[in-house]
């Protein structure tokens, strides 16, 4: 069973909605925000470094586990910071879990698997950590 783990450095980020702008001719143009594009590129590069060219088979059923680790706010007391690090206080804040899953799974389309429709199981958690990052693990589910 192939299991690939990798880490995306920096604060967790969610998939932003496409932006629509009108141009002088009156037509509308849709584009993906730069911040989303950069995060997807970072996700792809981290996958490629961890996977060494591996790609799941086109008929594979894939599971993904994502842990989004948020920075601890500096304004909190030592007691609250300790509780955050211990896991008794969770980050109920943006970005939403579904948007974090979406940006990572969309970024890996075509390089980790044929299509994110192959993902049949998702585990998502948000927690505080000393260093903000997002941990990602993908593996094939037995048929």
C-alpha cells in the first residue's frame, strides 16, 4: 500500500471563489485569485518532492487525511496558549474545513491522481501549533 505524506508550510488556506470582472467590451471574465493559484502551486511542488514521481492508478480509490495547524495568537494568556497546544481548544475559524480540502484536492488533480473524484474518504482536523502548516497524507483504500 502506497502512503504519501507531505507538509505545506505556512498558515492553512482555503479555496477562494473565482472572481468575475467586466472588461471594456461589456463581457465578463472569470479568473482564479493569485493567492489560490500560488497555494495550489506550492501544494503541487510539495507533493512532487514527497512522491518521487508516484501517481495513483486511474482506478484507485484514495483516502486523504489533512491536518491544518494554525498559529497561536500572541494576545492569548499562557494558560490559554498551553490549552491550545494541548488540543483542548480548537481553532473554530476561517478557512472552513471544506475549503481547505478543496484547495488541496484540486491542486493534486492530474499529478497525484487522475481526478479528485477518486477520493472516497476524507479526514480533516484543525488544531493549533507553534508553527503554522498543513499536513497531508494520501493512501489507497483496499477494494
